[in-house]
């Protein structure tokens, strides 16, 4: 089969049967086109060979691509090959590639003082920044994922008991307590801002001025804005507040299992990353003390 026809069939499969977004599908196709147009320049599926996956990975690494990028592209190509085998277009075994492990990166963190500066950055004279203040306080107080924060419904938050209920990964529900600061600014947002929104009856808690739920990209830009105002030099994202919540909890003596439950981690090994972060910060502080004494 002509390789372009095969790729188009795969694209339709990803859209129609897998239900992926157009942007995600195009990202897969970019990786596959790199294989067909740059790495091997093939025109027909008959030209695909059994060792192409490992050779494609080798090509990526030799061209100084990061392990993360190379593995993502390898995964895209392997998915395409498996589709061709399933459709009986390709009749070769799918190679098991001995791939390198992704590098381990500790989460980006900022100090208590920097968190406070970030939380204090919004201008409470502006409606949209009152909303942002409430969101930032809630995220740091509860360790919510950004998607969980943006998808909060009015009924998910109990302002009498200060408990937020979220549906996390794997459709697992969890209840998380939050503090008075977050509660105070969520109440202020609801009473002073949200009550005047054009879509005040919307089920979503945090709304744009047009009454729509906020996007991840929009909230990411808002975080960047406040980080700049707060003088934070680290390259932070909305997820940084989740990292800080977990690390600062552990540094203040919280039980690892409790933090795991609050974060919604299925595996405690995921939560243990933050014990490494805490240790790293403590060692850094000790080294700094020794240099100055």
C-alpha cells in the first residue's frame, strides 16, 4: 500500500475509533512522517523492515534528540506499525526495542517565601485576579491537579467543612480538606465576582468573564504572569503548586500515606518522589549554612 494512504488510514482510525483530538493525531503523524520522509524516505508499506523501530530510535539519539523525545517518536511509530499489522497491511513481527530509560527529573519547586509572593501577586481590585487568587490558594491548599481545579463544579466544594471533592485519574473520587485562606478567597470570589458572571447558573466554579470554564493554556499564562510579578526566576507552571503542596506537607511532618491519599496517587512510589525533593532541599540548606559559618 502507498505509505501516504496508510498514514491517512491510521489518522482516520485515531480520530474515529480511538477518539483522539485533531491536535493529538497530528502530533502522531508528525513523528511518523519523520520516519517516512527523513529517516528512510519510503513510499510503500512493503519497504518497512523488522529492525526499523530500533534503527529509528538509534537515528534519533545519534541526532542529539533527548531520550524523552526519542521514546515519544518511537511510541508513535510503533503504534502505526501495530495498526498496519492489525489491518493485515503489514506482515512482519513488531520488534521489541531495548530502549533507554527516561531521565529522572525532580519536580520544579519554589520556597515558602516564593509561594507566598506568588499567592499575593494578584491585584484584588480586579475581578479576574480575585478569581485567580482563589484558584491559586485552592491549588496550594489542596494539591489538586490543574485539570481537577479547572473542572471543579459548585457542588464539589463544601465551604462549611472546607472539603473539596474531586474525581481524579481512573475516575477515583477523593475528598481533600483545605485551609481558611483558600476558603476565604473562594467565598470572596463567589460573592463578589462569580455572582455577577453572565453565566452565573453554570455548574462550573471558576469561570472566564464570558462564563466559560478556563483552559489549561489560559491558566498557565496567568501563573507565568504572577510569577514574573513575584520575582520568581524558576520556570514554573500550575503543577508547581501541587509539587510545593506535597513537599511542604512532608517537610512539616505529614505522613507519606496521607499525602499520597490527598494527591490521589495510586502508587506510593509516585509520592516518594517528594521525599527526595525534601531531602535535596535540606541538604542544600545545610551546605549553604556550612559555607557561611
